[in-house]
C-alpha cells in the first residue's frame, strides 16, 4: 500500500484592481482528505503588489490572508468555521468570490506529507 495520498491545492491571489486582471500569488491552500489536513501558508510581496496598485489596502490584504490561515488552523481563529471538518473549511475557502484576495483553480497531486507539500508549493509558486 502506498504512503502517498491524493491532495488538492489552490493558490491565493491578490487582485488589487479586478478591471485590469492583474494578480500576485500570495499563498497556497492544501487539503488532504486521507490525512484530515487543511492548511494555508501565505507570503505577501508588498513591493510587487504596490507596483500593480500603489493605493492597494495593504492592511486589509494582510488581514484577509491571516483570516484564511486562521480558518485552516481551526479553533478560535476559525470563527464560525471552527466546528467544520477540514474538507468543508477547504471548500468554503476555495469558493469563487469577488474580493481582493481570491482563490485560484483547484489542482491535485499525491503526497506523503501534506504539511511539507504546503511549504513546497509556497516556495515553488509564491515566493
């Protein structure tokens, strides 16, 4: 039996001006049902974001990214989602929305360690 399990992931993108269609990758969400894991890691390149929109609400973007990490962590930081299972929290976070911080399309892969995969994808696709 393989020690690798299917996981799903989506990038978190900051879209400061929707009408221009430009975005900056700012994080990654990972869900692995077999391991009951949902996690998010974020990294905001503020200089890059300010190059797209000098008037972007940086404190608001930072707060939105922290909120996503909180929902993934569960507990008090997750607010109303605290009682939801990891899959439900992931599905709620990847639902399309028209805010400055948006999830990208969902992709899949195989991993033996979803937490390490979260870090790997952050380094590969965001930093």
